DNA sequence: TATTGTTATACTCTATAACTATA
DNA sequence: TATAGTTATAGAGTATAACAATA
C-alpha cells in the first residue's frame, strides 16, 4: 500500500521532469539562438567558436567534432562557413599532414568578446530576477542535473512489453 | 572594496551559468534526439505531437505554430511529414473554412504511448541516480529556472560600448 | 591498413516573400 | 481588408556512403 503511493509519487515526479526537460531543451535553444541572431551566428557555429575560445592553440577537425558531439561531415560544413566569414582559419598541420588545425582569427576573438558582453548583461538580468537564496543553489543544481543526464547510458533500443 | 568582491562573485557566477546554459541546451537536445531516433521522430515532430497529445480536440495550424514557437511555413512542413506517416490528420474546419484542424490518429497516440514508456524508464534511471534530498528540489529548481528564462525580454539589439 | 578529413547526396528544419482561399 | 494557411525558394544542419591523402 505504502509502496503503491511511493511508486505513484515517483511517477508524477518523473512525468513532471520529462515535461521540464522538453521545455528546457526547446526553450533554452530558442533563447540562445535569439541572442546569437543579433550577430548572425547559428548555435552550432557559436558552439564551435566557443570550443576554440576555451583552448589556446586551436583544434583539429576531429577534436571539434568530438567536443561538440557532431559528425565530421557536419563539422566540415560549419567550419566552411566560419572560414568564409573570416572568423576562423583552417590550415594543414605540419606534423601530421592529414590533420587540419582550426583557430580563431582576431576578428573571431573580437566577435566572441562582443557576444560575451551581450550575454553577460542578459545573465545579470537573470540572476537579479532570482531571490538571493535561489541564486546560491541554482548553479550547483543545474550542474548536477547535467552531469547525471550526461552519465546516463543512451537508449539503444525500444523497451518491449512487460516493461 | 567589498563591492568589488561582490561584483567579481556575481561575474564568476554569471560566467558559470552561461556555460551551463549552453551545455544544457546542447546536451539535452542531443539526448532527446537520441531517444527519439529509435522511433524515427525528430524533436520538432515530437514537440508537435506532444502539444496535440496534451489537448483533447486537436489544434489549428496557427495554434501549433504558436505553442511550439515556430513559423507557419515550418509548421506546414512538419505536419506534412506527420500526415505522410499516418501519425496525425489535417482536415478543414467546417466552422471556419480557412482553418485546419490537426489531430493525432490512433497510430499517433499509440506511438506516443510507446515513447512515454521508453522515456519513463529513462527518467526513473535518472531519478534513481539522484540522492533523495536532490530529488526533492530538482523539479522546483528547474521549473523556476525555466520560468525566469522565459520571462526575460528577448535581446533586440547589441549592447554598445560603455555597457 | 588505419586515420583524417572531404565530397556527394538526401532529408529536415528554418526564414522570407509571394500567393490562395475564406472571413 | 484581414486572417489562415500554403507554396516557392534559399540556407543551415544532420546522417550515410564513397572517396583522397597521409600515416
């Protein structure tokens, strides 16, 4: 009897969490894309530049693909457009002539700085909308959520009857 | 002096939060798409079916577009493919011959049930990976985060020098 | 042979503009 | 004239398969 209640509680919580995850993934993406539209960047393009921005000596194409969870033909297309806009360079690596080295240009770094400033204003607005006690926990909770999400195994196949 | 420290604290927190939001939007979307791939559905397609599933009497095309934050030509394409797969119907509304009424078919409802079962297994795994005290707060924190994100005004233009 | 990355191809989504049909 | 929705078109991302060059 008590077990039944617990099971239902867990299921209500799960249903809520599923709805939240969907809204979160959908809404957050729209927000980020809206922010980036001002700079004529797509989210995958920004993601790529962000990875380059965090490091210091550039990345190979496969490192970029791995870090952004993309396939290599996808990466090729994204970097094509960034090169065309002069935001990154893509040059052959002299130590391994198969590999390419992608790096931010000065213009790319400058654009990232402009975006950071914009983002920071937005984030400050966000934090100010929170109560002080909410502000203390929000980062830790989001990080924990993300870590558990990323740690869970990917579904490989459909669960069949009899759960 | 104290103000300087507070300002830096706020900025560190903001930088962390920005990184988290990016990872969250990116990672969560990949996870959801991975889940849906098993059923040969894209996230926008699932989003659309999910909106229809929550209501009872179907939606017009513009209601769908509004609820999923999409433009109407985008909606047309998504619904085209769902109709083609027999997951929804799209029929003229007799009371307003300009409008269309989109509804889930039995097959569509059946697919949603299969997806729900799969999702539930995944979500239970997620909740079990959390500590009991984390489980109590996670939903509330995510909801609050989402509400504040959605309430913030969209950026219309770039912030210029002098912040 | 294995690895790095590209090209070719096809499909989905997104955005804009022009259009049809109904109100 | 305004509203609901589509078609046309173009661009971006995603996935697979086939390929070239280097290791």
